[in-house]
């Protein structure tokens, strides 16, 4: 295939003819999106290998299952003459030994969005899901609904769908679903990844401040989404926008796309009633632009998931899909790995893993736990690990969110020394402030490591409790330790 690529330290562009069995090396392969890309390229017949700094489940397990060769660390020897192409992830910096070897080797390289557009998307009918929260869940929902309606979509999602048991799928059909991240593209291309994808239908859920390592403030984030609103699109494209978000409501006025809105109390489609069903999910009543209502059952708990489901229902109506098939698919959706995933029940104690790392997501997940497990104590275990959560910009917001739990266990921030001390999030301060709110008894606990945290949890947990772990990383392997401790 004819492929536009970059070469050298100046990232000059040219074209190459890439053979069908090319050896493709992926830098940052254990990232959620990069591992899915690796799977897609593997399914297309390419020989895939990759490198990363850390490997942890479930992605490390998936790479092993696909028999993709990986190496730990970004060393210069990872780049060699046998490679035909290198795909560079956005976690890769220019000063790494492997990067320097790539730039001096003359080997062709591209970014993830360039690879996905060239190898997979092309001119397909593409649904791109964007926004600060909910992208992975919405993307999995869209892929499942399209699949159940017989469209056999390809997809690349930053998480593992429990219905498909993977986060990617290559298909010869004319449909594709992609999670459109607002994080930057690569060290040689600093614009958001989502502006590079070809999309026919765009779902924009919400916009908040996040990614404090690359965005200065909310105005900076807004500018990134302005690029998305202004990107070149076809006349037939459509934007489905969640107008509960003030910034989404503000920005939709600058796009040339057809815009359809949804929300809790307003929008072309909106919720009339939301009825939580403990242990089963929730029942939604939705009103369309003609004033007709429909009842949607979903196993996903919480108001945030109600809006996620609503956005997919709106898309299905825009596409004129069979309503009975869509309703059945939404009812039978099995969720996303690491999104409110029940890991097991241990002597009456329920253990749940969630990816929540932004204070808004932490609050939403805790409220969902209250609805799903009404009357039971909620124990929140939080690891500040993301580039934003390790900074003190949301110090007070995390306190407010975590105050919704009965007991809080907060880990020392991951790799805290990489953040300037004046900007560093303080887990100890969080714990102290939470305890001041409830002077009659201690309800928040600080842990230096996972072993200490598991010990504290084991001391405080009671039969009937729900333990909710929240981290966007591997949480130091706490899950197996908790299972072992709770099983005794």
C-alpha cells in the first residue's frame, strides 16, 4: 500500500510502498489505544512487535494472547534494520534512547491517528466518540449496537468490551467506531488525536479540564475542541452533542456539521425519567424531538451512564436502525472491563474495579455504587496516578468527591517526585481534611503502598461492604492482594 510517512529528526514527509507482511514496531504498545491498533494491524496480516515502559493486565494479557513480541524499556537496540515501519505513541518523548535511534536510523515512522486512518478507516462510515468522560463506554455501546443490527463494524476502543472480549476488531464492512482522544498526537505532532480522524458521525459527550500535563487551563482545553469543531468534514456529517456540558453547548455553534443535541432536561432528545433498579441497572424514559417517549433498560448504573446510553440511542435513531434490535442490544450490554467491573464476591463483600481518575468520574462512580448497592457501606480505594490527579489543581474536588464514600483509603500519589512540589497532589492532606469533616470518628486512611492499604482495608471491612478501587493504572497489583486478603 502507498503510505505517507515521516523520516529523521525534522519529521519530513514522503511516501513509501509498504508490503503486505511488513514488520511494524509500535512504541508505547501497552497503551489502551496503541494495543488496540497492534491488534488491528495483526488481524490485517502485518508482523507486529512493540516496546513499552510498563506492562500490566488486561493489556499485557491481550498482547500475549495475540502472540505479539514485546520488550520492556525504550532502548536504542529496539530499532533495527529489519523494521519496515515504526508507529510512535503519544507517551513517547524525543529524548528517549529508542526515539533517538529511530530519528537517526532513517526508518519511516507515523503517529497512531495516521496509522489508523491509512490502514483501517479510509473513507468508511466512521463514528468517532469524543469528550472528557464516557468515551470508552459510549464507543463500546456503539460498536455493540451496530453489531447487533447486522452492520459488523470494525472498531478501535481504549478499553476491552465485555461483549466482544476485546477492544478492537477489523472488518471488511463500511462501518468503523473509534474513540477520539483529545490528548496530543505525538512528539512531532502536538494537536489532539481526535482532529486527525476521518469521521462521519461524531458523538461529543462533555468537556472539562483534564490532562494537566499538556493543557494549561480550561481555555486551553476549549481551544483543542475548537479545532475539532472546525475540522474539515463532509456535508453529510453529523454531530451528536451532550448539552448538559456548558462548554459543549457553547462550542456547537461554530461547527458546519448538522447538530443534534441530548441532555438530562433539555435537548432534541432528553431524559424524562430515570429509575435506578438496585442490583440490575436502571430504567430510562426518553423523549424524542416529536414528543414521543421510549423506555430503555440498561444494566449500567448512574446518571452519567444514562446519558451515555442516551447518546447511543440518538445515534441509532439518526441511522434509522431497527428500534427493537437497538433496545435489545442496550439491555444486553455487558459493560467494559475496568469500568465498574465486579471482580468477585468474598464472604458477602463485593469487590469492584473502576478506571475513575478525574474527580467528576470519581463522584459519578461513587453515586452509581450508592444506587446499585443501596443500604451497603461503600469503601473507596483511590490511587492518584494520572498526570492530572498527581497535581493539586483538583485537591479540593477530590476531597468533595471522595466524601461520598463511607470509608476512604488513599494511596501516596504515583511517581510523585515527577511533579514539582508546589504543584503536587497531597494524599495526606486529602485524608486529614476528610477526617476533619467527621470529627467523631476516623473515616479516611493514608497508605504508602498497596500492602499497607490492603492491611488497613482488612482491618476496617465488614460483611456486606462494597469495596470500590479507582485508578487509571494497575494500582500496584492491589486486586490480587485484595482477593487473597478477603478470601481468608
